[in-house]
C-alpha cells in the first residue's frame, strides 16, 4: 500500500475521536429534520459512504462522512455464510477487494483474509461488519441500510443488538423484504423504492414510510406533493451525470436538476461539494 494512502488512513484514525465534538450536527437534530416534511433543509446522503479517497463501504469512509457533516450514510449489507452482516455492494468481492468470490459463501474469517482496494490498490482495510459500522455511526449520523441479501433476520437483530433503531432506516425495491422488516417492528423506519407515481402511492399506503426513493423518470411536482402530504421525504440521486456537473463546477445546473420539483434528500458520490452548494443557498444547516 502506498505511503499516501497509509497516511490518509492514519489521519482518519487520529481525528475520529474529535469528529463528534467538531463537525457533527446532533443526530437528534438531523432526525428531527428527516421526519419533518415541511423542513426547508435538504438532507445529504453519502453513497457507499464518503469513498472518493477511502474504500467504499469501509470504516474510514463512514468516518469521513461523519467528519464532513453528512446527514445520512448509505451502506450496502450482505450476510456471510456464518451469519454475520457485513458491508458489501457486489455479488462478488472481486472489484472491491484483492480477493475473489461470493461473500455470502464465505465465513467472516475467510472474508477478512482480503483487503479493500482504492483504485485497484490494496489498503490495510478489511471488509467491516455491520456491527462495527453501527457502533461508529451511533449518535452521529443516520444510516440507510441498502439490503443486498434475502437473509434479513441477522441484519435486524444486529440493529437491535447495537440499539441503533433510532438512526437506521431500511431500503429495498423488494417490497416483500420491507414487509418482513415492518412485521418485525412497526417502529422501524423504511424507504421503499418506487418506479412510478402509482408505485409511490402503493408504497405510501403499504408502509407509511419516512422517505420514498424516486427517480427522474417521474420526478414531477404532483409526485413530490403526494409523497410529502403523506408524511414522507423525497429521495433523489445525483449519482452519475449530476455529480459530474458538481465536479466540473456546474453547480447551478446540478442543483436546478436536483431541486426543481422539491426533492429534499439527495444521494451523492460528492457529499462535500453538494453540502457546500446547499449551504450557500441556505438549504442546509
């Protein structure tokens, strides 16, 4: 691993202890905004945590999201062969580690023989467990659990074990998965994905969710009004071309696309840039 990357990880470790004192908005304040559809605050969700420098879905990436003052960290969760929830997006570990194979066919011990990579270069970081991430996030940031498995019970049990029900919400486009979580406890926060106005309406009726994930194909004022009137926030993605506009300095163009119809949660690969621009417009505290 390069000295540069080792140095960055060392800096992240050193500053972890002072993050809460310096950079964080109280998580209770974030959640108050999250549950208030009339709030003018546009919340920022960091996709796979803050992974521009650190490995995606890693502890340093979550630490960085907290340091930046991000409201929500989005992480992807699978379950190992021995029943341990871990962070991993893909069906295989080939892209994000220096190993190969299906993480759900490995034990945690086997999985942790490999290292996470940044731009193809191995780091010292290992695949983190959900428990490690939830204990880091507790009291600091909201957590969007993107369910990448059908083995949901160990995930729900880990949220209970860490007593992080107040900061976690569950995301899936599979409504059966969300029904399972909802049946475990009606107090759990949910984010269904919708692909049309009719689907958004159904999701609102089925789950009474805290937030609904939509996309630009039906991002219209009437859809946004429907969702907000039913007591939920509206989540849209900046991922891809809009994030590219932010990186290129075309922030007015980017914000126009994101905010034109009233979405009030934005997921991005550029959390630092987006936070800066929203604060300039008075749309983030």
